[in-house]
C-alpha cells in the first residue's frame, strides 16, 4: 500500500513538473492614446527605413521614433527627427540604446539584399543572421514588440509559384532567402516559447522613387531612374518573368496597420502581403504611355535564375481576412506615381546643382576681390563655412565693406551679411 501511494505521488509530481516545464511568458503591452510607443528602426537609411520613419513620426511624434544605421545620414534624415549610430552586431550597444531611449517597439530593416548577399555570403550571414539573433534576443529581454520584414525570396523552386500560399514548403536558394526563413521560424519559436510579440510580413518587390539598392526586383525601380533620363534601359530579367510587386505607399500602409493590430486578431505571426504581379514587358508597356520614345533591351544575368525560383503571384488572403489588409495601387497608378516622383527628385537635384554653382561663383568673386578693388582699406579673413548638403564651402568675408553692391557692381545692393543669408536660406 505504501509503495502504491508513493508511486502515485511520484507520478503526480512528474505530471506537475511536466505541465510547468517551459512556461510561455505572455508579453502583452497595450498602447493607447495615453501610452505612445517609442520606436527604434535599425537599418533606417535603406529604401524602407526613412519613409517608415516619416509615417511613424507623423502618427507618434518626431521624438518617439529613433532612426539608426551605421552609414552617414543625409541632412534630411537628421532634420526630421532623432538619428543615432547603431551596429546590430554590437549587442551591448543595442542594450544601451533600448535602455537610454526607453524603446517599446523595434523595427529591424538591417539586411543585405538578394543580389548583394550572393556576392558576399559571409557578410550576409553576419548581418542577416547574427544581427537578427541580436535583435530578437534584445526584444525578448526587454519585452519589445518586434517587426522583421520577410520577402518573396523566402521561397524556392519547390514552392508553388502561382499562387504561393502563406504556409507551404519554402527551401530558398539564396542566402538572403535562407536568412529570412530563419528569421520567420526563430521569431515564431520565440513567440510560442517566450510569448515574444513577434510580427513579420513577407513583402513582394517594393517599388519607390529611391535609387535601386541591389535587389532582384529592382529593375522595376531602375527603369524609371534610367529611362526618364536616357530614354533607354537594359533589363537583366527576361521580358516574361512575372513577380509580385507593391508600391511603397501600400507597403508602409500594410506595415503600419499590422503593427497596430491587437494580438488577439492575429492567427499567425507571419503573413504574405501583395498588391499586384507583372512582368518587365507589362511594366515597360505601361511606362511607354508616359515615355513614348523609351527603348528597352534585355540582357539576362544571374538574377534571372533567382527570379525564376520565386513566386509569381502571392496569396495574401489570410492578411485580408484576419486584419483587413487592402492595397490601393495597381500597375497604372503605380507607374503614374513613379513618373511623377522620380521627375520631382530629378528637378530638386537640378535646383541644388544650380545653387552649388551660384555659391561657387560667389566664393570665387569674393576670393579674388582684393586684387581688383583698391578702396578696401581693411581686410580680414574669417573662417566662415556655409554648409551645402554636408559639403563645406569656405568663404572669405571682407570687413570694412559696408555694402556688397558698392564693392561689386551689378550685385544687389544689400549688406554683406544679408546677401550671404539669402544664399544660405535657399539651400
């Protein structure tokens, strides 16, 4: 009898231990009107990062969205909100950022894209896999909501291509795709094992007016940048190569909506999202409505092999069902928007070039002024720097000249300081 009771007690204890093993710690943070999240974006100076920061700052305030990267930011990036240096391979550095800035959400964009990653596999492993390990562990440690984008590159030749469902065999053939599948699975594991609020969207090719960044789908960006200037474009994919695509505004809309979906509405942690699918031939045909004399040629390279192993059409019905995802742009409206945006960017660059030339001329005139003007009695060289898009231009400022127009006939008769102020304010 004693032995029987003892055995029962042992079995009961074992059951209790088994039930209590590997507990799932639910991380449930709610963000309401009185709890605005503080957000860190890694790899923030890439195609998605800067535009994502603008959208989030518009909704949550400039100071609550911290943009980070390891490359030098532009003046625009610095002026629109906080920017810091952050190396995703430096775990202790990331810890300091999360603590010092009281981060709640982490958006992880740092990655080497498909074509670039194939050229440097060891670096892609470090950035795409080791860096991702760091941010996932960081999110677990500090109970952060973490978003990591995935891609059509997470699928391979064994995957169904038309359509490609949310859950299917993947087995990608690029280090970029392998690293993204790894991120998806590790994030799901951390969610089920530790309760991590992990969220991931598989994006198709994302098209924006930013210069192409080394992805296999970037022909759909490069043709606008090259075609609008030279009226020619040589495509590295075959004309029939169909791939899923999305305009950046739809991409950011999906990201923002997904970040704010309550956990109870999410049936899974990884979703496909898309807007359209087209071939190079279909895109170029639509673009020729805006650029009739556009000349297209085809010279497929190694990226053709990559594209042939990717989905042709994404099935994003689960995202539409679970959290109401809807796209707004089709091929026609995408091309219209890209033509407008790229032309605007080119116009802005021309205007900036004209300002550069004007300042260079002014600098030269002021530098040679003493050799030709006899009535200047006192000259003093001041170390004044005018910053033009981060490029310093030294100017010699001559004291004792009350009016710039008095010294240099033909120029507007304004005090020297006002003249320089006008040039500076036009930058």
